[in-house]
């Protein structure tokens, strides 16, 4: 056991918020090193807070992580609880909950890019909660950095989001998180992060706890949830009042005051550097984790038995996109995965929804398929990728937007604010395509270096699968950021995929000679030797309609010698789709077959006559 944390006067709770890739996790690495939380001689992985495999592979933060450092300040060392938050709006459910736990925040802004769409998203949440951000202009050592312009843009963003006078009078630091230094002014010496720690202590309020808080009954709002193989459910949050020790009996309350369960607390865990360690007691103001609850979840109040009123929980923005997930029922089902039953899939999805309030799960009428709604393609794609790595086999539908209805029962669809940075030569192509998708151009201005920045309001359904087209249209140089804006009246029909697909007419193994002959029909999505089945999509048709083809047809052999050498079969490299690309590519009558080793695309109806019947019924409706 380690000593309990100091009194709240020696405690600060902060979150680090920013746009994707503006350097949050890298800065936390340096704060851990320079505070002594990680010894200088101990090897620490780069972006140590991104512990999830997918986070490391993609270079993004998906789950909010809490750590703490001790900063020597005068006679009393101050414990600073630091929460690294996701920058992508798809994982905004994490950001909203986390900000309700802290008393201040560091807003990182890339000195070269300036405020970006997710900067606006996270800042709006912080200002609405009354937080007073410390603005850190990061990466000021980059050749393209323009700190003054970035600071002006940040101030304009604060004003546009309705910041009050206190919030507008924000402190500013200039930093390089990668190199581990911060400065109060650009003329100062580049040394270490001491100015940053000083700013946190000076400008982050103490936890708003009265002196009598520790004498009151224990209360804590559960903010994040995770499953531990040894401890079971671990609920993290900030202690509002009272003291908790291992072995105490507590209860969990829903928002309406309904009691969920009574349990004996098995572990009380405090955050110390990169570790979560058992502590003897926790006091008001500290961010801690409790183990022992089996039913309590995010937004529930954990408290002593005498408490009757639940703590208010932060409202969460609703999901905007949904997909249907069902067990894999293709002819190749069950060959690669170990978890193929709908019961197991159901348990896994509901467990995800418990810990991630931005995801909702509903069962279909036949109980075999599940509609999973979330914030965007990335969030849903990460969930499916995690499941396939766990051994699941799934059939995934095309994403649909989550619609609402107004008082007059008119359909409302989600609209996203899209910010695009492209080279000037590609602006015409981008605007033309998005205009066809019912986009509305709000702002267009030069952003320097021969680039143009555009802000558009686009129906969310028009952006499903658009990112690939966008990268093609801009030759890979464009940058697109999206953020949910509002629900608005339905914009009408939007054109879908222009090309049809090539569909296998039989079961077996793809033959090189057959694929070589089919290349004139369109782009292949499979390689020779891959298993195929009737109804599986093996390529993209060069024309608009679907085409049934034979990828199994081998070259006819005879005893007649050819006059010259046989032509060598040289195949074009197939078009391989990632999981997110495949989900975005498919049409309404298609599915993505996801297994631990393969990603295939197929028609819902594998038999051609059933597809024709379904199409005829749709036309009649």
C-alpha cells in the first residue's frame, strides 16, 4: 500500500485536449519524464499512454487515459492528475465525460495548422463546462510554424464559441512537446517544461471542495468503465465528498435515484505515473478507480448507503451513424474465427455499449442481427477491428445515418461541418463533387502555400465512403476533417456508387488464367489462389451494372502443341480494401464478411435469381 494522496490544496486535475495529431500524447510522455514519474534510466515506449494496439498502429488516441505526476513546488509537492483525451470527434463521448472530472485543461494548438475542426469540438465542450483553458501553441519549432497567426485564430475561435471575459483572458505558452520544452514568450530560453507546470499550478483552480467535504458521505460519479480479468469492473471518476477505503460497503444509483446494487469495495486504486496502484484511502477532489461493482456503469453514482440523491451526469451527443452486425453466414463461415454464435456477439456488443456511452446497441426482431449506432465510420470500424482480433466472425452492413423527426413528423438527417485543405488546382474538382452530394459551401479562403481552405455543410450520408474519392481527386494531398453539426431537414436523394461489381458464379479457388481474362471487365479485388464462393464480390465492374463472372475457369489443355510459347499470365495488382474502406464501399444489397484473417465483400442474397427478385420488389415499392 502507498500513502493516501495529499489534501486537495496540493492537487490539480487537468485534461489535455486538442485536434488529432497536435501532440497531446507526446507532451504527456515528456511531462511524465520531467516530473520524475518515469525514471530517466527506465525505457518508456513512445506515446506510452496509447496502450491499445490499434492506437499505436494508427497513431491516434481512442480511449481517455489518466495518469498523475508529482511536481515539487515549494515545501509541498503538488499531485497533478493528467487525462489524455481523444482528438477525433468519433470518440467525443470520451471527451465529454472526462471534462466533467477536471478543473482545468491544456488546449494544444499546432502552431503551423492553427485551430482545426476537432479543436473547435473539444473547446466548445470545455467552455460550456466553465473551464478556463491554458492555450499551448505546440510545434513552434517547425519551419512552417506561425505562432502569431495561430494565436489570433485561437482567440477568434474562443470568441465565436461564446467564451466569457475570464475565458478570453487565457494564458499562452509556446512549446515543443516532442523536444520537451515550453516558454512563456518566444524570446525565452528553450529549456524544459517548468513553465508549463508553473502555468498549470497558477491557472488551474483547486478542486471545488469545502473543508467539510471529507466528513460528508462518500459520493463519486462513474466517468469511465473498463474490464479487468482479475478485478472485474473498474469504475473511474472524481470523488465529490467523503473518504473511501477497501472493504467498505457501497451502493450504485442511477440518474433518477434508483438503486442498482450494493457491494463491498474490493480495491481502491490511485493513479501514480503510468501505473494504477492500490491505496489505503481516497479523499475528495482526487481522481480514482474502484473495483467491486458488477452492474454499475458510466454516469451512475457510487456512494455510501445513506446517500439518496444521484449526482448530475453530463449529457452526451447522440449517435449519427449505424450499422447492422450479424453472425457470418457465408459458405466459408467458421473456418477462421472461434466466436461465430449470435449469443456471443450479443454479449460482446452490449459490453461495449456499457463502457462507451457514444455507442448504442439494439436487437433485430429475429434476435440474430444487431443495430450498432455510433459517432462515425472510424469509431464503428475500430469496434469491428477489435472484435475480429478477438476471434469473431461477422457480417456487416452498409452504414446508415440515424434520422430523427421534428414536431411535424418531418425527417431530419445529421449534417456535418467539413473543413478541407487542398492545393488550389483541386478546389474545382472537390467543390463539384460535394455540390452533387447536396453540400453547401460556407467559407472559402486561401490558407497560404498555394492551398485553399473550404468549410462546407454536408449531409452525413453523402460522406459515407467519400474519403477514398477525395484522396483520389486531390492526388493524396488533401486534408479533410469532419464534425457533427446538427440535424436538419432531409436534403433529397444523393447519387451512390457509379460502378457495378463483378460477382463470382461458383465456389472454389480463383484461377490466374480466369482472373487474367476478367481484367478487361474491371478491377480485381482478389488474388489467384483465394477461396471464392457464389455471390462473393471479386472485383469492380468498369461499367455501372453488376456482372456475374466465372473466376474458376482454367485454361483448356489439349495434346496439340501451340506454334509459339504460351503467353505468361501477368496480373495487375488487385484493389485491396481495408475494413473501413470495405464498409464504406458496399451498397445496400451487400455485406462485408469480417473474419480474423480475411475481409471479403458479398451480396446479401448469394443466388442470382434471389437478387433479381429482391430488386424487382424494391422497384415495385
